[in-house]
């Protein structure tokens, strides 16, 4: 059984040409949240694998601009209906 910290040992015909990109999304934005501890643990362990590239998107630190995104969205029906 493999663990998160072990490098993948896939046969060469199954191995990816480049590392798989993983984006850890931290969705909790409330004060006193615990999730950064868990996210940091995951990123530390998954990031030690040669077959993964891991980044974190923390919505408390980088809140999305939903108003601009909604305003730019195309509200037309996709099939002309």
C-alpha cells in the first residue's frame, strides 16, 4: 500500500509526461478557521511527490470578484433557446 509521501512507481507506459497539477482550494473564510492546518498538511505531503505539482488557493486571502465574473457572464441559453 502506498502513502502520499511515496513517489509513484507507475510503469513507464502509464506514467504522465509531466506532473499532475493539483490545486488545493481552501473554501472556509470564517474567523478562527482550522482548515489552513489541514490544507498545509496535505500540501506538504502531496508536494513531496515527484508526480504532483501542488498549489493552494485560499479564498480568505484571495477572494474571487464574483460581481465582475457574474457581470461578464453570458446569460444566453447555450442552444439558442
